[in-house]
C-alpha cells in the first residue's frame, strides 16, 4: 500500500487533526527538547544513537503476516499508515521517535544471532520487535494494531498495557480517555492489562502500550479505518495522548 502520510494529505484534514492537540502538547512543549528523529527511518540493530528516541512506534504485522484480514483490507497496511502519520506528527513537534518498520516486511531477520527461520518467522519477528524497542532506550513503546472478532457488533479503540511498569497503565489510561473524547464518545471500553497472549507487552521492560485502533470485523468501523481522514484522526489521538503522557512524566521527575 502506498505510503500516505501527513505531507500528502489535504491541508484542511491536517489542520482539523491538530486543533485538539494544542492543549496536550504545546503547553508542555518545553519538555520535548533534544532534536528531531530525522526522516523517520526504522530502528536498526545495535546501539542506538544518542539521545535515544522518546517514542518507539511498532506497526504490527507486515510482509507475509497480514494480521487481521477482511476482504481486501489488511491490518498490516492500516497499521503502517497510522504509524507513519504518528511518526510524522512527532517529528513536526520535535519529539524524537522511531518506527520498528517503515515498509511491508516482517522483522524476523533483523539480528544475526537469529538464523534458522523455518517455522519460526512469527516468533522471531516478535522477538526482534521486543529487542529493538528495549535496546532503543525509549520512554514509551506504542504498538499499533487492529482488532477482529466473530461478533460483528464489536467496535471501538482499546488500549492494552504492559504489567511490568506503573507508567504503562498511566499511558494506556490517557490514550483510552482521548479516544473516547475525540473519536467516539460512546466508546465505553476500558484499558486492559496484557496477558501472556500479548508477547511483547508481557515481556518488555520499558513502559509500553498496544493500541487496537478498531475492529475490522465491524463494517462501519472498517469503512472509517479505510479512509485516510479517519486514520489521521486516530494518529492524532495517539499523538496527543502520548504527548500528554511524556509531559506528565517530565513534570514528575
């Protein structure tokens, strides 16, 4: 799917998305110093450059792993587009960020010590994402995903958080509240602590959330997610909420 990030969107959509970011980000902008993330390149193996990114964005799935699929709509593509929008927003406001992937690929071959991929691509892919996030030294990991459920009535963005840090639950709560306020006031979903079923969140040692941005199995929500305008709104919600989280953490030091 074509990279369809902020610079290619019509100006009015960009302006609309940024209208509600000011309160969460601009007031605390002084906290976000230390340079930009450059061109948004994906993380690479090895020691990260100094200073480390404040946010690691992980677009779920990719390559042979399409994730949740409904018709021609593939989760991996939507994840990457939202993550790209989010990364561009961070860059614009001077928040250092990195993406685990910027292309339609799996990450099982990112480290030389993981060699025999036969039958293990998915598990190695997850291990690589976990390792990339932890070695980055980031202040927050944000996984971007889509949901799917047999019950077509299920809908709404939902945030999961790592059980390993108190900061994870705090970041999740802020993000969930922003989703209710700015995406869907009828969304009554609550944040959930990740179980062992969510590989990265269960093991990661830095603050981390995983955002299920919507249900592809719900026709109405899928139709929204298929539009660049709505994906931009979702990215804006993630940007503003994680920006507030960073601001809160900075004030607490």
